[in-house]
C-alpha cells in the first residue's frame, strides 16, 4: 500500500487505499479494534500507519 511510506495516514487516504467508506472505518474502530484515531491539526483525523498495517494483517489471518 502506498500509505505505508508514512508514519501517519489520514482517514481519507485509508478510504482511498482500502476502497471502503469512512463509515466502515468508524465501525472498525468501534467494533473490531482498528488503530486508535489521533487528532491531527484542525479537523484532520490521523492513524498511526504501523498500527493500521498490523491490524490489516491480523484481520487477513482471522478471515482465512
């Protein structure tokens, strides 16, 4: 994934890269232990990229 080159990733970039909606990401945060949301400057929401990558890998393993 392209966002893996960065320490932090915006929710908008996750939507673009993962082909999901913002609502899906919010549901993952609430129900499935997705990476904790950090508050960026202003209204920009950020997640730590390594946490997102780890969550995605673990999520793949549990689906197999």
